């Protein structure tokens, strides 16, 4: 094996990455780290206004950034996206719906929408990536959740179902396509201070939702590191998985959870 310097190993220069859910939170943080490493970017989200802001902020890195408004719950829009983006070296399936609903109040339409965005879209995106690169391979990073492995919050059975599906899909694809040059892994974040989590916390406090406040408190006290994580702490691990630092890792579940799953 040819020896590469650390700078060469972590560089994504000359590669193109497609990142879903890139307008905010973890997806946005991944976009920044990938751009810093030299990757050109195709950024996807349903919130086009926020994508425009991200694109402007990324201009300082001097990489190509294209943005796409896509409803990932609509397969036709996913198919149309892949007709525009060209060749992709790295795919990050990060987008997801995180909505609380009592298990007994879940109806067919609600569950279908969650599964379409959180799970089915991951399959459709992986299909497109693998079909295009059967002779070249590539990197796929799917974002799951600690909730799928160890459910903690109430009223998330639909979310947990979708994310455990992402884990099963990731490991199966890694086994089936490793021989074709694909490395396919799952990030398993937990306790990350995204904009959505901050809004939920504010809503709980303003609405005096004691149950939600207690859940957040209990969660934090269970964390061995004693604090919530930042989106960039997940992004750094995504960069590791996307780069040549991780050339012998596939089919792995990588927790970024402050030790939650070990406690």
C-alpha cells in the first residue's frame, strides 16, 4: 500500500458529495466539514431559503456548491434529482422527520410520510448511487439514531421504526456491495443540539411540559460525558467515514452519543 500523509488521507479534493437535510443541523455541519476538506457539494433540503444561506456561507471554501429543493417523500423528485447532479463519490443520507406522536394516534398517512422520508428515500438514494457506480464504488453514510437501538423518549415509535430500518438497510448493502468497492456505514447520533432540539426544549419550557422537561433532564444525567453534543461533532465523524482515513470500515454503526448507549 502506498503511504499517504495525513493531509492526503483526510482530503476530499476532487470528489463530489451529495448531502440530504443540508439546510440545518447535522447536515449543514457535514457540508461545512466536507467543503473544508475540498469536496464539491450537491446539497438537498425541502427548505430552499435556508439552503441559499448555506451556499453563501460555504463560498469561502472555493468549492462548487449546487443546491436542490427536493421533497424526499416523493420518489419522482428523487429520480429527477439524480438526473441533475452528475457523478457522485460520496452520498450522505441525513434528512429525516422527527415528530412526536402518541403510538395510539398514529394513522396510515402519518406513518407512510415518516417512512417515505426517513427510510424509503434512503433506499432510493442508495439505489441511484450504487447503479451509477457499480464499476467504481463509492462511500455512503446513512444517519440513523440511538433511539432506534435504545428507545428513550416517548411517542417516537414511528421514528424508531424508520431508523432501525436505516440500520438494517445499511448493513445489508455493505455486505452485498463491499465487493464492488462500496463502503457503506451508519452514523448513530444522540443528544445533539440541533435547531430542532433547541426548539423542542423551548416549547417544553414555555408550555410547562413537565414530562418533556423531565425526559430531557433524565437523558442528560445519563450521558457519561455530562453534556449534549454539537452538530459539528457528528460532522467530524462523517468526514472520517468519507475520507481515506476509514478505507477498511464498512457495515459499521458508529455512535456519536456522548456515551449514552454504554450507560
